[in-house]
C-alpha cells in the first residue's frame, strides 16, 4: 500500500467541531508535529519521505486525518521515532530455546564506541558532518538526544543508516538534556570540543554500565594543558577554561584509556600549535576518530601507535563524509555465539586487526577457523576479513586470559572468554584487572550450569566443559555480561528466560533478529 492510498491528497479535513482538542487524532497530530520539528524537517520534507503531499501532513498534524496502522508505522519510521506503542510499556524479556547449532553467515555492524566519539567530534566542525553506517543503538540515541538538546541538528537519511550533523554557531548549553547525558559515560567526551566553545559550562556526571567506579581523573589531567579546570558538585561538573601559555604541549596520559585519548585529541584538534599525546590508546575507536579529524583538516601523525602528534586548526569548517568501521566487540560476540553452540558459521566484515590476540588465544584453545583474504573497511583503513569457525573440541588455555590496551586482548572482549572457557575442558583463569564489577556479573553463568568461581572481584576460575541447562536469569546491569548470558542460553538445551534485556540495545542493533536468522530460537516478550 502506498502513502497516497492511505492519505488521499484531496480528502477534505473534517469540520473543526469533529475534532476537539483532546481527541486521539489530535494528540497523535501533535506527536507527529513535535517529532517532525525535533528531527528538523519541514512538512514538505516529511511528505516527500512518505510519498505524499504537504497538505496531507498538515491535516495529520491538525488531527484531521484518519490514520491507518500502516501509515502510523511509516510515519514512525520516517520520523525515526516510535510514535505509539501497543500494550503495556515495560521491560523486554527473551525466551531462548537453545541447544541447537547456528548456521550461515552474519555481517558485523559498526561500532558503538567509534560512533559516540564521532558524534562528540562533530561538535568541532562548523561544516556538515555525515557519518555513514551508524549503528542504530540506544547509546547513539542518548548522545543524539544530548546533542539535539544543545541545538545540534542531527538528521537520519531515508535509509536510516547515515546521519548528518550540523552544529550551530551558538550552542544552548543551558538546555542540555541532563537525563540522557547521565545515562551515558560518553558525554565526558563533550569536554574536549566544548572547551573551544565556551569559557564556562556545566556537564552532568557521566553514567554508563554498572562496572564499578570508573575514574574521570585522567580526563581532567589530560585537558588541563588546554586551560580546562573542572570542579564536581551535586551531580554536575563545572568547567572553566582559562588562557594557556604555550602553543605547543606534550600530554602524558596517566592511563592508556580510550575515551581519555579521544578527549585529548578532540581538545588538540582545535588548539593552536602542536600537541603530542603520549601513552595514547591506539584502539579501534581512537583510529576512527583520527581518520575523521584528518578529513576535517587536522594533521595527525602516529595513527595506530601510542604517540599521537596533532597539528591543531583553530577553525575546522569542512563538509565531510565518514564511514564508521566495524565493531570488534560485536564480532567477538557473534563468534562466541557460534563457538558455544558448536556451529559452523561465518562472521563477515570482522575487523581482524582488532581481534588478532583473541583469535590467537582461541587457536590455542583448539578452535578451528579459517580467514578469507583481507579487505578494507569503508573508512579506507581498517583491515577486515570473513572468519569461518567450525565445531571444535576446546581445551582451557595454559595461561590466564587477561586484557591489555590495544594491541592486547580487548577489555570488552574478555567476558566472552568466560562463556567459551565454560565450553572448554579444563580450568581457565580469567583476570579482569580493569573493572571492579564486571567479573562479578559472570558468576550468573552458574545459573546455567557453568562452574564459575569468583576468586576475588577481578579473577574468575572457569572449569569446563559445561553441560548447560536452561534457567531463568535476570540480565546483569552490564552490557557484555548480559550478552554472555544470552549466548550461554543459546548453548543450553531447553527453554531459558532472560529478563530485563533492555541494556543489550545500548550496544547491539537487532541482535536477536540476526541470531534468529542464523537459526537461533529467541522470542521477545513483555510482561
Ligand atoms: C565509549 C567507549 O569507548 N567506551 C570504552 C572505553 O571506555 P573508557 O575510555 O571510558 O574506559 P575507562 O577510562 O573507564 O577505562 C576503563 C578502565 O580501565 C582502567 N585503565 C585503563 C587504561 C589503563 O592504562 N589503565 C587503567 O587502569 C581505568 O581506570 C578504568 O577503570 O574504554 C573501555 C576500555 O577499553 C571500554 O571498556 C569501553 O567500552
Ligand atoms: C563498558 C562498555 O562501554 P561504555 O564505556 O559505553 O560503558 C562496553 O562497551 O562494554
């Protein structure tokens, strides 16, 4: 059915007395109008997306048009906003019937962590930034909500994958959506760009997964050479930006963190002179950010190394298109799904250079896999390959599995090794020195029959192989452990229930649907 089938362009609007201000249609009309304005669209632009006329949109917004469910669905899609939902709103749960192998192939989507960094980086550009292949995940929506609340225009294209951002000359920093900001840690990356825009501003405390205390001190230390001083009080950071003495600066990061490196890069991009960042992270999201900044005209040497030299440009004004590269953590999640279900499965577009240590450890554990010839991601840089895994007899690695900053084993990939270790024979020691609270969440695997012993908050001992059994588990409040439980449920015979899975949408797009396409039996339900 086409839009013109459901919105006859010439159908007369009902008489005003037929649509009092509080009718459902009138309220939906207001919702449509607000969502359209929020997306920065004119009535004519929305009409074009729906293949209808501007007058039809005007009638809808006035509550004078009968709406079919089909049209409401397409309006929601065109406005990139769920205008209505049927049934009680509440947490999402999964019913997983496991114990059967997956099959076929699945492509890796772009990364959450690069997306959020690039969204923050768009604040530096006076011109238009188009980010291509952006993951449609809640974390991206949260940062977009914050950006829009301060006046940035952000519009998805008709395919819903490419996002165009334009930052106004004046930002409405007082209007910041504090609620959205508090739910993401990435808002900390507003500090670097904003110190060039205002001499005083406030940001809400950054949130994120429940992984224990996550320090922000390295960010403060890294940004001090740019004149930034931050005081924390009552849930807000109060930032003041003073003059700096020297044009050239060397910053030695006290931790090789990803977002702290990104913050230093964001500050250096528009700072006069040359900034040298030592002990920089060279992880995938940092590389994506460097490539974007280079497109904007910032000179950066040392991409992929731990010393970055940045030649700042006080004005960045370019219309640029950048395609975000594939997510190594999503790739690891999909590989784990195949490994623990004993499947033959191909994961295409795997950012292989960010999974080399992971694959080397898996090879030691007996995983049989093959790689396609390498090819480049659409950012022109990242090395990709298709990885095909085969059912394998896994054994525990001799040494402990532990993360390190890139090129070590990715910190966010570590939890997946707990599920894999549970499927392997022997005892595997997993040492998460990074997060105080992430390893604890892995003990939920015991609910599904795994032998996972928490030795201390940072170390778990996993003994396998596990005879997985189905269970009902409430999702842990941490993204990767939550996905680990889901993957273990795919391995467990019988029907398991995973409750409150909304956290998974923070970092994964259509994960259940994609697993179902590979043969998984997952049903989504609400209370
Ligand atoms: C949006 C984003 O990109 N998030 C990623 C980013 O978060 P982010 O950059 O915020 O990571 P943090 O700064 O919180 O670092 C993670 C933890 O590692 C510790 N630490 C880190 C480096 C170091 O050299 N020494 C050290 O002790 C920190 O104190 C902290 O406890 O990096 C983390 C570590 O890769 C990933 O889990 C997150 O997915
Ligand atoms: C810890 C993570 O991310 P964030 O920094 O967004 O909390 C993660 O991706 O697992």
